[in-house]
């Protein structure tokens, strides 16, 4: 089937409002492409004909929160998978000793001419598989916190939980950093499937993620198999029930974090850390107030970072 793409660059500050608009309109074919590293964003449509592209754009353009930065560009995708059109916008990036690299650039990071410095680790990503690639501020805030954690302050074999794992990037990052007891869960079975695919892409999963008979201890969903990272299907209550970890990660929207603050704090093992993201900068004070009541000073320390319109929160047991 021949497909046609229409793409227009928009102001990066309007990306969230544009994304909300696309969700509200519910028109199949439109999506938002955002590169937080380059601070650029695009509205992208994939449709069955050039005429449909033009008609859909004529209807959408007046409703956009901000005027596009460029004229819409049309092109035929032919018989290629439409996901390949995104490759031009996903570039390798790094923080500390961890690199996130599109899988099609793998050859540049392997072999004698590798770009990978000694002692660094890499996670291969395929936007065709992932719900997220680390390019969004909320994910970057989480992984930067994770990379910056002083590993010497945690016991050998420190446990890691990725609550609301999405594409599994946080859990896989933890495994690449050397943590060996890592699990992630999501209430969406499709997210768990994608997480297992990304784990397999990075050699971190033993397979079996779709076997309904493979249950995680105490969980209500699918285990990721015999690899280094286990993924299963569960909501926040079921996923955290009976579990504790030295590192708990949750990149979820602020209202969900506040609603389940008690479960998240209880999941933190002694002298552990809770890393939260998905919090708009203007929501941070409200979220902080909720968690401060459950994790009060001086036994707990709470700190935050802001990146663009988003913020994180680190809640650490002293």
C-alpha cells in the first residue's frame, strides 16, 4: 500500500498543547514528533493519498495552538514502512556513561571503530517498537537521575522497579548500568510486549514475555522470561504490592503519582530512592507537598529539577 506523509514544524513550546489537541480530535493518522534534545517539534500525518493529506491539513491547521514554523511538506512513502520516516529525527544521545542509540546506527558503536568509550554502555532503540525513545524531557529527567545515582551507596544487587514502564527504557537503562535485579510493569499489555521486544533487542530478556503461564512472583501479569529484566502487566497497586526496591522509578503523570503516593513511598527499601517524572513544572509544588507528608524530613530528602515545561522529583531515604 502506498502511503503519503505530511509534516510541518511547530514551535516546541506548543508541543504539549498540540499533542492534547490531536488526542481530543481523535483523527487517526496524525501524531506529534518531538525531539527534546534539539528542541524541535513537528506535526506529522500519514494518509492514503496526497489529496487526503491536503484535506486533513486544511482542517487541522486553523485549530493548532500556534502557527507552524514552516509550510507543510508532502511526500510519498511508497511501500516503505511509515515508521522509517521518523529515522531522520532520532539521533544518538548520552548522559554520563550511558548512550541511547537508534538501532540503525549500531555499526558505528560496535567493532574496532566504535564510538563507544571504554566503560560506557549503550541501549539500542527502535522508534518503530518503542512508545518512547528517551527524547522526551520526562524520560530524560528520569534517566539522568538514574545515571547520576552513586552506586556505592546501594548494596550489591540493589533492586530496581520501573512502575509504568512504557517502552521499558528506564528498566533497561538500570540493567545497562549494572543493576541485576530489575523489573518493570505497566497496566497496558501492549507496553509490556514492547518492553520485552526492546529488552530482546538489547540482550536483556530471555523471551517468553507473551506466555500467560509465566507469572511474576506476586504480580498479576506477564513475566518477561528468564532475562535480566522482567516485565509484567499490572496497575500501580498490584504492581507494587509486596515489593520493595532500593531504586523505584515512576514516569507517570502528576495526578496518578499523587493518587498513589502512599504505595510508591512504601515500595522504597531502607536508604532507597524514589525517582518521579511526568510532572509539569507548574505542578511540582503540589506533588512535592503530597510526598512530603508521607516522606517528611529529616529522614527523607526531596529535591527537583526542571527541564523545559517538565520537572522531576527525587525522594530519598536518609
